[in-house]
C-alpha cells in the first residue's frame, strides 16, 4: 500500500519546481502472512484428515470439521491408507503403545519384578549383615569403575579376612535388585545405534536403516544391547526411604 504526503512549503524563487514536485510518495510495507503459524499448521492437518473424518460425521457432510478430536481419528483406517514406510512404522508403534501392558511380550519383566511393581514393599530395607554392608559399600565406591576393580578388591579383602563372606560382583548386583526392587531390562539394538529391536522391529534380523545384521555371524549372539531402568520401581524404592520420600514431597 502506498500513501502520499504533501509538503506545505512553497517552492522558493528560482527553484523551477511546482507544488506537485514537493509531494513525496512513501511505500508502506505490506502485511506478510506467517505461513508457519500454528493456525496454518492446524488448518493443514484438518484438510489432510478431512477424507477420513468428514464422511463419518453427519453434521459435516462433505465439509471439513472445524475441530478434529483425537477420538474422531480411526487409526486402523489411517494405517491402511498410509503409503510411506516411515508413516506405517509410526502407526505400528502407536498401535503397540495403545495396547501396551505389563504382561505383553515387550515388557521383558521377570515374574518377581512384576509382583514387586504391583505389590511394592513399604518398609525400609533392613540390612544387618556386615558382609553385605561391606559388599554394598564396595559396589557403590566402584560404581563408576570396571567390574574387575570390584572383583580384585573383593579378593584382596578375602586374602586378609578369609572367614568373611563378601558377595561376588554378580551376587551383590542380585542382592541390590532384591533390596531395591529395581531391575534392568535389556533390549537388542543396531550396532550403529540406528534403532532398538522392539515393537515392530522385534523380529527383525537386520537393521532396516543400515542393513547391518542383528546377530554376530559366528557366535550368533546379539552384537549390541542397551539397558533400561524403569521409572516405577525407582520411585517405589525412593518412597521406602524416609529421607528420599520427604524430598519427593511425600508425607
């Protein structure tokens, strides 16, 4: 849009100009629309979903609903019309999450961990064994070191005190899991960290991203794994201790 501003001053003698020459034209910037705004994105999503939602809504025959609610979206139908592989995979993950439970094959929780999660302990852990206390102290002091450091230290102590019964590394880890109720869940993953073999990828023998094999061709063992510590058992363990429960604002 352009606007014109007139100058009230008259031209001086000898200027050779007229009053029309004193008019200055100022170009005002036009309003620019934000094509990436939330409203535009929302409108585009509604238009994309219109073929799936509008025919099922008698109030909007052939029209786009003003608001598309999640419950109005048929995920099964949306999965059927998906063409791109990554969209199909995303829909499979959504379907898996919607039907997830503690008893499904993806949880990988042992029966003891499931029982502890459903019926957690409420009393503080009572550790009275001096050997177990020494093993716990040794484990915590070497937690950022290698497993061999714990094993070498445990053996050195037993050489001086052969009558002691200090737990081995695997024994102390097992006792910690029993005391805390926190279990590590292991999943296979791509050797290049492209993805984890869970959900729709559970039965795959090679990575769909880089084609690297899941298992070692000679040993037939998984080439790489990762561990997950579930949040639920961690919160239950913190609640059992008075100080940590108060820090979490439990009274």
